[in-house]
């Protein structure tokens, strides 16, 4: 006979003493007082009930649960603690779920999913756009068939209490136009400056730009200003929520910081502090909200069943109050009792701006990731014989002038960039038209080396212009050496057209670039031409294939301005603005 299950053995152990007592009662003197027997029976019944309630129930419950899979949940940092609370309450009440919760940046998790890493069974980012990003970057699309919003947190404007008082005194109304440096804004808040969480990494920053674009769509003058703000956005973003709130807590003297954050972030910040609050203002045009989608990402049938049970629990009368108590609204937009002025927010749900369609939001995110990414810059400089010619009125050769332009550009690169140097003419390295002088690497390490090598170039100009072979080789090198979350760029300076009779043709170059360019991991090519011999049309064809820009300078002053502009903007995300920069 098989051994009885452990739970049966343990139950028998609980009941054995009762069996002995009952046996003693049955063999007792028949003349024992009937009343005493009745009292004993009631007492034993109570003991039996207690035993079953404390021990046997747990044993039987454990048996009913059986072997349950460990459900791995990855959540946005702010909602992770609430999901842990829900899982803990289920365990304390005798539930069968086994849940572990970890937190991670939704932007980073989307990148991990794109690499098809098995790191979770359920994902709860702060916004659905991260799910779409993971899909387009290469994640298994069949895993994202379900997504259920768990909570809502409107994206609003935050400022110190003193700044909010100034705005109220000027009879100014909360509006997304406060983010635009217009004369009207300056009149209300003369020393205001606006800061966003980086829209490439925070859905709240991206939502603010979507809301602002929606508000100014039918106002051409403001739309033009917003486009300019977007192009130069890196000056107005911060890489973390804490850095954002630090600006408000410790503003410069007389300054009026204006930030963008989710309602829950403002609630959480004020809940943790006793000092001056951050006041949340709700724009009169309406808001967009983070939706915290619940997304199962496992094929395991048992885990998908557990994921569904956990989802129901979060949205039930157990989970919903916990979400609201942590500063979230429920999926319908309803707030909890602590969503109040003391926390810098309000309980009444704000009006909502119609959300852009998912593909529009995704395109905006991809543009922001390109625009705000640190860059890997491979400089590809022409050292052909014509670069040794004198520049009229400058008293220097083209190469000498180019060295000054390139050095100024390198010194203007933002920290966090990478830089490297290649040169080209014909037959520079055996039968190759190009040569790697300094490998691409961190700016702090490479910049001194690149500048040192640049100053050696004026005495080594020779040969013809082997542009096409060199450009394709540089593009391929940059494509194979990309670094996560960095934008790779090849920046070319040349004073002539390709005249290498043994190299590839323009048609072959364009075909290769068209085939190998990956929009998901782009390497942009920017070409700067100088001189009367330049065919601007050919350079433009090359640049357009990689969403780059081609520009021709008539003077070296123009060349330097263009080079610095390229370094500052790094990528053109709007073809109309690109066109306005060309030529």
C-alpha cells in the first residue's frame, strides 16, 4: 500500500488526542452525571472546530492548491509595490497564487523583450506605447495578444506653491501653453522655465509633447515654436523623475520651475515629504493619462491561468483600493479618498484630450529616442590632393581650415557622446581608399587623440576622391558596432565628387545602403560639401537613403556653422525641416 499523503498524516496527528478522549467517554461509568457528559461533548466539539479551523483547513487548502507555478511579474517602479501588496494579501488569506514582483524601467524592459529574453511572465509598464515599441523592435508579437489597463494617472503640470500663487495672481489659467516660451507666458511667469522627463524614456514626457501638439495644431504661430522646441529638446529634459522634482524643491533664487509629471508621481512626492509641496495643475485643455497595461508574456498554460487569476485579483475589491491608496486612479478614472489638496492633486477626474492613435504615439517615441540619444560619431574626412589647395582670402589650405572646423565640432559634442576618425582619398591603405585613424570610443578618451591626429593631416593630402567605397565601408563599420541606446552617425566632409575609376558607382552605393539601412537601428549619414565641384544632388541622394542631410557650404565660415549644427541636432526627424536646411 502506498504511504498516505503528508497532509493526511498531519491531520491524523491533530485528531488522535480527540479520539482518545472520546474512547474514554464511551467506557466511562454509565452512572456518570449526564450533565457532565453533555458539557464534555460541547467542549470537545469546540476543540474539534478550532483544530479544523487552524490546522486541518490549512492542510486541506494546501492540498487543493497543489503545485502552483511561480508567476514572475515585471512592473514599472511606481506600481510594483502595490502589486506586491496584492500578492501578499492573497497569500495571507489562504489564496493559491505564488507571485514574485520585480520593477524595471519600461524603456529598458522593452529593449530586453526586443532581444527575446525570458525575464518575466507578466509585464506592467506605465503605458501601452512600450508594448508597441517592444513589438516593432523585434519582440515575439504573438505574446502581446492581451493587454488590460489596471490604473490611470493623468499627466499634468507641476510647480512650487509660490509659482502657483504667482500664476493665480496674474489670473493665468493652467494650460499646456505654459510650456511654450511666448510673451504671454513670460508676462504671467517672467522667470519660468520648463523641464520634462526625457520623452525617450518616460511616457509622461512623451504624453506632454502629444498634448502640446494637440493644443497648438490649429494655431500656426505656436505650432512653429513647438517644432523648434522639439528639435532642441535636449536642453529641456532630465534623465530621472528625482532630478525633475529636485528642481522644484530647490529652485534657483527667484526662478519659477515648471515641470511635467504624472499625477501619481506628484502625489507620491508630496506623500514622502513634510516641506513645501509640488502643486499639480490640470491644464484646461485636458490631459492624457498613463494606462498601466497588464500584459501576459508567457506561453506556459499554467502560468497564463495564474496570470489571469492575478489580473482579476488586482481589479477586484482587494486590489482596487490598494491602487487608489497609492495615488493611482482605477481603470475607470476614479480616485481614492487620499487624492486631495494635501497631496497637491485633486479627486475630480480631469477632462481628457483624445489620445493620438497608437502608431502616431509610437512614431513620436521613436523620433524622441533618435533625437535625444547620445551619439556615436564617426568623422570621415577627405584628404585627397584638392584639400591641399589654398582657400581664397583665408591664408590657409582647405585641409587646414577643415581641421579647425572639425576640432570645433568635437569640442562641441555633448558629454556621453562617442567619436572616432577615418580619412579617405585613394589607395590610402593598400588598395583601400580609406583608413581608420582613431577607433570610435568615449568622447573623454578619444577627443584628445582625434584632435592630435587632425593636426597631422594638412601635410598628408594626396590622391583622388574615393568617396563611395569609403562611405560604404564607414557605414558598415558603424552599423556593426552600434551601442544600445546610442545613435550612430557618419559625418562626411568632402570638397569634390567621387573620381575613383576603380571604385563602386553611385548606383551601387545607393543600392547597398538601401538594402542595409535598418530604420530600427539607424546609422545616419550627413554629408558636408565645400567647393564649386560638388554635385549637391548626388550628396542628397546618399543622405536621403539613411534619413540624413546633405549640405553644401560656399565659404568655410558656412562650413563651420553647418558642422556645428550637425553636431548639435545630430538627426533630422522631420523631412520638411531637413529640406529647409539643405543647400
